[in-house]
C-alpha cells in the first residue's frame, strides 16, 4: 500500500510540475499558441522598423477570357442535286464555278414517252368521270346497286392519281437549283442518261459560312449560344461571328462536342474546308490584372497576394482565372486593393510597411 501511495504522489507532483512550471513547453508541444505569445508577436512586429515595399493600386474589372479551338470552314449548304426520273439530258451543260439563282435550270431531260403517258392518263380520267356520272344517276333511280357506284368512284380516284403521277414525272424532267449558290461541278453532259439517284450537279452556298470546331468536356461548359467568336484563317484573315450550334452529344471516338459559328461571307473569299483557329469569348468574372511575380504563398501553402491595409501587410488567398501577355487575372479580392509587387516575401501579416506605389516609382 505504501508503495502505491508513493507512486501516486510522485505522478501527481510530476503532473503539477509540468502544468505549472513547464506550461509554455507543453503548449508548444501541443501546437497551441498562447495569447500572450500572439500579443507579444504582434507587439514585436509593430515595433520592428517598417519594411519598404512597392505596390500598385488595382481596381476590379471584367476578366476577358476565351478558349481556342482548332477547326475548319464549312459551307452553309452543299447539295448534290439528283435526278428523280429517267431521261437523257437535252440541255447544254453549265460549267463549275457558275453562279446560279434559286430555281435556275441545271439539267433538262428528254420526256420520251412521258407525254403519251400523261395523255393516256387524262383520257382514262375522262372515261372514269363519265362512268361515275352515269352510275350515280342509275343508283339514284334505283336501277344499279350502290356497290357499283362505289366501284366507279374508286376508279375515278385512281384515274385522277394516274394523271397527277404523270404530271409529276414530266415536272421532274426539269432539274432546278434548290438555292442561290455556285456550281462545284459541271452539270450533266448533253446526251447523258440520268436515272433516279444519279447526280445532275453539285451546288454550294458559301454566304454565310460556318466555322466548325470541337470543344472538350471542360471547354463546352463555358459556351453559350449566340456568344461572340472570331477566327484566324490559314491565309491570315480574321473574321467575326456568333455561335449558332453547340452539340448536345459528344463524338463517340474523341469525346468532344461540335461547335458551329456563323460568319458573313459576302465576298465569298472564305472557301469551304479551310483551316481556322477559332477564338470563343467566355462569360467573364470580375478580377484584378497583376504581374505573375506578385503571387506568393502563405505558411499553409495557399496561393495569394499580400495587400496593404492601414499601412500593414495582409495575406489574401486568390484564384487565377486567366493568363495574358500583360499578366494574370485573379479573383478573391475586393473592388479595390493595394497589391504589393516587390517585398511581399519579406513581410508577414500585421507588419508595418512603407509604400512606394508603382506609378510613383516609375
């Protein structure tokens, strides 16, 4: 019992010794900074001589951001105009490069027996009308069954359909341009036999023209319809337009999204399939433009800048949102801030500074 009492008393004395006499060491070991130490550090920083720094007065402004896509130009419309019926070409060919108006005749086909087929269909229609009229009168008088009248009506409608079909085939003998553009190929040669599905000519429309690029999953999040966009073409020309289409489905191979920009092309100098470097403006944040050298790290490793508040230095964490040739854009500060450009590595929070502003130094 005596041994246990002596051991307990020894432990209690040791604990009291550590708590009372070695308290600063114990708190430091536990990572707790004493209020007295904080106050002492603050007083020590305030009594130290002020550190000379160079700063700039900065005001927040809209951040100009953009993404760059590699792409190409693409015709607004490009159509292979094909024959819908069979016939030999009886019109003189138009050469590629020719400008054609909407509904201009590209190819005219020989009618062959189609005129005779139309005449036959019209004759059968006249016969069907006469029979239907007589049948209706007989049914009305009770001399013919109603089913006979129904059959005559069906024959009449079939004859009318035959006439429309023959007229449509004759209409298809003339192949017209679907829109204003120019020929990307010669029209079919005189005497060539065209069958349904064969090409008479290729027509292309270049005004307006599309710029097509492919955005990654990260890039497409910042894009909006009708956003302003520009491009530099392979020949050095720069053009402006707006986003007209953003794909909702990604390409299964590249996992990128198709983006189209519509650009005026009144002079038709922009050709289909030319390489283009596309710049798309993004919705901007409000931030500050600073030199990259103004960035620093605090003791926790956070990226930020040191600013001046009441002649003392203070650390402010920031976020980089864009880079340019003039510097970097950051957010995380107020509307205005005095940002230390030189000397930020030699001051801590609360340290007095003497400031020379950049405009004054220059």
